[in-house]
């Protein structure tokens, strides 16, 4: 028996080392290089769409807020909220703090740069998701990388691979991670029992996800704006209280970002990698997750959702992640080497606004993580339906998601979390290959939109026949 236990331990150690190696060289170096290449390429090919059409993004989002849709349909604003629900998670609080603790204040600058570049990747993948979307049984739409891989590249097997990877990664494991974060935060702040919190969380999740995408959309459009506004307002309060320190904090961020004297020691590389990883993994631009939400929107032109999802990248990183960064740097708590992650953010806010800061962070963790759970869930649902339209698999998926929330609430298995990171890297690589090959159709759609606007058409309408060589865009005939 002892020999079997020892053998099992050695096998786990070997697996752990393989997964760690994969995360280091595939999930960090290879993936980051590919995301950067794609970001720069799409930025130039779209003529800097993420900057040039910022005014149009804001206008479209504003129009979407008040728009109504028919039964079974999801509005443009609701699709924005679903994707933002997934993007905006505990990483916006704990992840930014970790980047600053490990890489220093300069990592914030590189986080900004990567978000600005990644906006173009988000535009392309979300526009493609709209072009190749399909109608579901309820009369709404679904789509995403699996769909544009099958319809655009004619490679269903690759679409199936993507669907399996994103369902396991986002639907199961990442949701267990979010549940674990919530229960940990509530146990620390209030001494709450993990099992009770987990069961309550599972019940609320079940009520929402068994209601389908329309219920997910309705909940997201309430939670996301309230959460984002509340978090930003508290950060603005801290900034106002420390307004005289702002110039020195900005100087600290920029000077540290270009501190090449630390290059030889490796500190510059650590700072750069931390900033890049936080920017890329927080806003998910180019990763293939947000397009699943983008495809659900009822719009007259695919580019509309491409632009709105680009704004989602900026909302996540430039706005919300920056709020966390400024609170930490203004408080000076980042100088304490004993603090990292969520503890650093809690200490920073508590030092500025008192004990309320500790409770407020626990509340934000709850809503940030819960919004991520329902957003992540939908990504899996869309891909389950790609693999099979048999309702048995969808119901089974929903049941497993609820089970994983309770599992994640009670325990944390590092090898499982690390394996999910590796799966996400493979998923992102598959998506990047697809959008690099299909990007030309997003570029042409963008030009079509601009041409119509130049002709004075306020609400451009898209037809598949407008783009030469475009096939299988069945919803745009």
C-alpha cells in the first residue's frame, strides 16, 4: 500500500512539473508573443480602429442601453454586459495587486499599453463572431470561435477542440476558482462557513443559468453597471483625498516602467511580463472567450458589436484595473513585501477609508466573482450547443457547473487550477490562428461600415454579399 501511495505521489509530481513547464513556456512566453503579434497586426490592418472609432463605440453603447429586443433576442448592451461580467473578475482586484507586488509600479504602464493594443484583436474576433453567428431554437443567436472555425475555415474538428477546451476551462474550473475566492473572502471578513456560502452561491447560480441566456443577460445588465460604478466611485474618492499625490504616482509608474538599469538583474523583465500578463489575461482580448457573448447580440451590422466589445477591453483594464492600481499606489502599501494579492488591495483601501474598505472589498469580490461565474457559464453553454443540440448534454453541463461551484467553495486543488491555465493557453492559440486566417473579412466589414457612415447612413446595415468571398454567413443573407 505504501508503494502505491509513493508511486501515486511521484506521478502527481511528474504531472505537476509537466503542467508547470507548459504554463511557463506555452502559457507565458509563446502565448504572450502570439497575442502581441496579433494585437500589432490587427492594429495596423484596421487603421488603429480602437482609437479612431472611440467616439462611435461610446455612441453605440449609449444607444444599446435604451434599446429593447424581441423575445429570445439579446440586445447589444446586454451582450456587452455578459462579456464584461466574465472579463471583470477577481483578477481586477487581486491580479493587479499581485502584478504590482511582484513586478513593481511599472507593470501598470505595460498593462495599459497591452490593453490599447489588444483592443484591435477584440474588435476582429467579435466582428467575426457576429458574421458567422447562427440562430438557436429560442430565436436568439449564438456563436464564437468554434462557429467561425467551422463555417469560415471548414474545420469542425478544430471547432470541437476549442469547444472542449473553453467548456472545461471557463465553465468548470474557472467557476470553481471564482467560488473559492468568494468563500475565502467571506470567511476572512465575516468568519462565514464555506459550505453554507457555497450552497447559497450554487442556488443563486442555478436559478440564473437554468433560465437560459436571456436571464443571464438580464442579470448581467444589472450587476455589471452597478458594480463597475460603485468600484470606480470609491476609487475616485481615494484619488480626490490624495489629489496632490497623483502627479508623483504617475511619475512613479512611468519612470519604473522605463527603468532599464534593472535590466541586467532581471527585474525589468519581471515587471514587463507581469504588466503584459495582467493586461492580456484580464481583458481576454484575442483569447476567444468574449466572442461567445458578442455573437448573441441583435445588431444591424457585425462591426457594431466589434466596436462595443473593444470598449469592453478598455472598461476592464484602463478603467477598473487602473482604479485598483491607483488605490494601492496612493496608499503606499505596495512597499510592504508581506502583502500581495487581495490582502494588498484590502490593506490599501482600509488605510484610506477605514474598516469600511475591508468590507467593501469583500462585497466587490462577491459581485465580481459572481458576475464572472454567470459569464463564464454562458461561454460553456454556447459551446455545448455547438457540440450537440441534444438537451441532455446542456442540462448535464448546468448540473456539473453547480457541482463545481460547491467543490470550489470547499477546496482548492492547485494541479487542477494550473491545468486550466494550460488549457486556456491552448484555447487562445487555436483562436489566434483562426482570427489571423479569417481577419480579412473583419477588415472588409469594417470598411463597409465606414463607407456607409460616409454616405450619411446613420445605421449601417450589413449583407453577406457586400464582401467578396464571404460564404456561410447565413444570418446576413
